[in-house]
């Protein structure tokens, strides 16, 4: 038997409200739409170009041309009226 549902506030709410006996064991399989699956990078994909870009970013950080994550996240939270992000 397959029953569909949706996660609401951390609980699975089954479509149609079928009742299952207390203690029944179930298997949960996530169903994804194509839009939910990121998939492979778009073509053409040049691995060396991506690695060069990452190396350049690391060099920028080493040279002090970056901003701390917490600072950027606080700015975004303020701009969009979101709760502040707690530093780890």
C-alpha cells in the first residue's frame, strides 16, 4: 500500500486522513519533483575552470579580500528583517 502525505511542522500528514493502527511500522520514501533535483551542472562543464575559480577565491581570502561569514549574514538578516543568525 502506498499513501502520500506532506511534512507539516516536522510531522507527516497523510493525504485523505487514513488511520493506521497504533504502533504500525511504516517506510518513508521522499518523492522529488524534477524541480527539486539539482542534478548535474549545466553543459558545458569545465572542471579546470571551476577549480581555477575556487583557487582564485582562496587566494582572495588569504590576501584579506573577503568578509567574515557572520558579518555578511548579519547584514542580510537586517536587510530582509530576518532573525539574527547566531555565530557558531
